C-alpha cells in the first residue's frame, strides 16, 4: 500500500510540475 501511495504522490508531483511549467511558458509567450 505504501508503495502505491508513493507512486501516486510522484505522479501528482510530476503533474503539478508540468502545470507550473506550462503556466510559466504561457506567461513568457504573453
């Protein structure tokens, strides 16, 4: 169970990071 939670957390972290990068990129383009 702890292992699955770890993977889930890593996935969410990656998604949040990608969203931040995307918003930063949009700011640069504007």
